[in-house]
C-alpha cells in the first residue's frame, strides 16, 4: 500500500489520467446497460430484417450512401435528421427500424430522437456500415 501511495504522489499526472479513464469506462458501461436504446450486431440485424421485415434507415450523407449501402435500406435527408423531423416515417412507428451510420456512433442520437418522437421499436447497428462490410454482408452500390 505504501508503494502505491508513493507511486501516486510521484506520478500524479499519470495517476490522474488513469483515474479519469477508469471513470469514463465505468460510466459508458453503466450508461449503455441502463439505456433504453438497443445496439444490434450484424447477425442480430439480419435476423430482425429477415424475420420481422425491419426497415433499415441509413443516415449517412448521400455521397456515402451511393458508394454502398445495405440492401433495401432507405436514406433520410440530413436536414430532417438534424431537425429531428421524422414525418416521412410516420407510417412506420410500429415497425422495427434499424438506424445505420458509418461507424455506429452518430446513429445513437438519431435513434434516441426517434424513440422520443413515439417510434416503438428503434435499434442501431453496432459498428455501423463498417461492421456490416467487415462481416462480408451484401452491399448495394
């Protein structure tokens, strides 16, 4: 114990960084467990697409969408996403929706907005389109 106290006093910056990283790791783990938003793996997403005919909503920019997207996915305009306006999707409120972005990070905000807007079954693709391509799943160009 004395050695740990000595290390912390001699290397307070390093110890502070370690404590901050540990706190951030604990926070993200607890926050993801308590979140009402689910993240699906590529396998779970394909099961949802095949069994429940899930709607795939791609929120990437049009240029990226044209380079390659999941078969059957639809794109929503970026300005609608930033405004939180999901009126074109009103008829899909009770249908499962998988929100996809490039790396699985920006789609979380959009999916949370959709849940607040009354959509019942909204999930995100963990890792985004990069994970989809990494799993060698089909892409439509």
